[in-house]
C-alpha cells in the first residue's frame, strides 16, 4: 500500500500534553502503527502507510479533543485510544466514532478537590449507563476497572440530588488469604479494616467532613454484609462490594433486602475469591440464575478497562491469558483421561 502523509493542526498550548514527557506518548503511537510523527511549527505531520497514517492521525485528533476539554493526558488515555483504533480497523472517516469524546462528555460528579469523575473506557461508560437505567446492576471484572469507585460516585450523585435518602455500603468481612486473629477494639474497630476501601472512596468524593456528618445522622452506612440480615432497605443506594466472597445464601439474603425506591450495585471479581476451597460463590450463582430478569443488568469489564497504572493492565492480562491456557490444558487432560478409560473398558 502506498505511503502518505497527514497534517494535523495542534495549538501550541496542547502540544506538551499530547506529546508527553520526552515525547513518550507520540513515540508509543509511532511504534503501535509503524508511522513517523514530527512537529513543525504547531503542525503535526504523520507519514507512513495509508491505513496506519489514518489510524494514528485519528488517535492524535482524539487526544487533541481531550486536551481542549481541559484533560491532562495520561498514558492510559493513549493506550486506550490506540487499542480502540486498532480494533476498529479501517472505517470511513465519516463513520468513525470519536469514542474518547463520547466517554469524556459523561461527568458523573466532582471530587471534593474539584476533579471530575468520569468513565475512562467504553466498558466503564456502559457500566455507568446501566446503573442509570436499571434497578440492580452487577459490575464484574478484574481489579482496577473502577467497579466500586464509579458505583460510589453514582451513589453520592443520587444522594446529593435527593433521588435516594441514604447510602448503604457493604462487603463480606472475610480474610484475604491471611489470618488476622483477634483484632483489638470495639465491634466497629474490628470490621473497619475490611471496609477501609469503601471509606477511602467516600472521603475522596465527599470529603471527610461531609462524610462524617452524614455518617452521624445515619444517612451513610458502611457495614459488613452480615448486618443486612432481617432488614428492608427502602429509598437507598446500596452497594455490595467484593461480592465474589459471598455464599449463595448470603447473596440471596442481600438481594431480598431491596425495598421501594432503592438502587443496588453488586461488584466483584470472580478471579479473586477468598472463600474456603469447595465453597460456591454467591456471585457465580447469581450470574447463572438472574441473567434473564428484567431491570437487572450485568456489565463485564475486562483488562482493557483497567484504569490504574499501565503495568496493572498488563498484569491482569497476563493472568487472564494464563488462566485461559490452564483451563484448556485441564480440558485436554480430562479428554485424554476419558479416552484412556474408554479403551480399557
């Protein structure tokens, strides 16, 4: 395919943001698409094979758009824009969706420091939309995909708009592989270590003072899952975190607490269970039996939706690949064993 060149006008004030420190972002785009990118007096020139030039130019245009919206470009933005462009393949420019622009336009709320809370990937955008449109949403996916944080942001937004009268956050109090022994202090002190991630997210979104004030009034409740038994939760935004560590009985108990005017978000990562060996996960069972019920949505996030350090995304992807390969090996071994037994008969 013949080579070609595209020129993109980039305002000087956005150049550093788009190029990155020591041109790190631009070099990554060059390597990904096999193109050359140079800056000439506020004009970015992309040269190479026609298809690659078109894709690289579109990535740069989307980064310009993010900069114009006031965003500080991060490596995750660049990686995701490249991945989306590669998956999209060759579309006509008229039909090519500006996915990053669509995602960035959805601001859920602002943190106490004024930082906007937005979905950062298409998977996260679909997750946020599902929370808006359904009564119960299951957010499934690996660590770092924003399952809990986005649910917390949606809960705080609904609370501030008076769509719900309280927020209830819960998770099963189960040790993550290590024995913690007898913790000192009263009952709240004993369970706080399990609930700390929920506190941290609320502090960031609401501020410690606002959180403490609403906590004292009973409008925000952070409690272990066992505390939910026997209650009916009306007009509340309820979040169950780390749901992979529930038993089927606990999950059923939790889901039957839902009252009128409430919304529920259940988050979990099926690959990080801390249950005793042989114990069924309530999350796995719920996915199997609730899939066809109206007003219940299941959003499956993947390693592509990880928004922590890029290394975390690569770690999650490596584990996913290993687990898939291991499952294939076990299936093949089971098949060979079955054939051997058949011949012996």
